[in-house]
C-alpha cells in the first residue's frame, strides 16, 4: 500500500478492491446525512461497479500526482490493522511548479461526529501532503451553514481568505463557500 497513515484510533489509506463492500455500507448508511453537503450522486455511485472503477482511478491519480483519495478506518481496537470505514479525506487538483497547491475535501459518518476523528485524520494526512508530497498550500472551502467544518479548519490553522458566491453545486443548489487555506511553514523546493 503506497500510503497508509496511522493514529492511535485510525487508519487512513488508499482504498483497495477488498474495501468495496465496506465503502458501500458506509455510503449507503450515511446517504441521507451526507446529501446536504455533497454534489448530487449518480445512482451508480452506490454500485460495486462504480467503486471498482473508483478504487482503480484513485490509485492511478495518486501514481500520477493528481490526487490523494484516502479512506478513514476506525481501528477495531488500539494497535489493530483492521477497522470500519467512517469517512474520507480527499486531496485533489494538485498543481506543482510554481503553485505547489491542492484542494481538500472530507466527510465523516454521522454517528462519528463530535469525537475528534476528523481532526485526527486531517492532522496526519496534511502532514503527509506537506512533507511527502511537497505541497506548499492546501485550500479548503466550506459552506457558511456548516460552521462545524469552519471550526475544524480554524483549529487546524486554516485562514479565511474570502468568500465565493454560488461556488459549488451541492445537492442541486448553488452554495456560497468560505475560502480558506493552510500553507506549509517548512516547505523546501523539490
């Protein structure tokens, strides 16, 4: 596995084909909750064929330096190498010289909200993107009505840079977003 990150409670890694049943269970169980925060999903999003293709595409995008799409697993017990899918962390749209930047998106299961899992996952994932992938800047945007996400980004050190009206089509509605970024204080030229 090219990327596999560990925290005391989590495993954060690229998905593999064996994860597809667990991914489908996670997204089906959280479909109603996530709908308010994500683009409208096509019906095939909840199919094995979609996820077989997505897992392969995610690996190719990582290999080509285009994206890093990680799955968050809650460990069965401390030190375990197995766990239940509870969320995602996606770094996409990598641009290198002279920008060295990417965009961050994330989601977490409804029943795992409020326990610090996402902050734990993002802390280790951001460190990986900054240090191993030599990224200088990570951009993350959130809807004003999603203050929980705004609070999380602030705790991680992201700074508000502005706002964008009708920025993304979320669940069929053009949503305003607050634009934030985090820069790597230890960046060195590759």
